């Protein structure tokens, strides 16, 4: 997912490289985000931080998170496309993808970390 065997010399090639990886990226988000969200809800409920009938998180945030993640993903090919002919930038798609995956992992695991911290503080 984060490798490129040959250099890409066109903007359309860059966009294609990124878009072929969007579905695996979204599967990664689901594989990490869903267990993280479930752990967050469980720990927040078990710790007593969230009273019965209250929401642990704004429901719209759960919907907005994947949308915003995909908007950020799109910036990967935009940055690479804009910087491809600039010698002082020269962004690498695989490097940008790795950075984005690490950032996504951090963002997706953050609610679970907060929930565990709340659970341990009780």
C-alpha cells in the first residue's frame, strides 16, 4: 500500500495511485476505528463518566470523522501533485501515505486512550 515500483510523471498517474489505495485506507480506518470507538464507549460507561442516557461523544462527530479523514487523504495527492515539479519540495507519495497512516492511527486510537485513562482514574 505504501510502495511505488516506478516513478509517476503525470498528475493523473499520481491521482490514480492514491485513489487505488482509498478503499484499503478506509478499511484500515474501520479496522482501527471501530474497536477503538467500542472500547471508548465501554470504558466511558464503565468508569461512570457518562451518565445513563447521555452520549459519550457527539454522534455527528462519529459521522464526521471518516469524512474528514477522506478529505485529509485527498490532500495527499494534492500535495504530491502540486509539489511534483518543484525541486525544493519533491513530496513522495509513499512517504506521504506512511505519514498519513501513522497520523490516522493516532487519531483513531485517541478516543480509546481517553476512555482507558478515564476508566483507570475512577
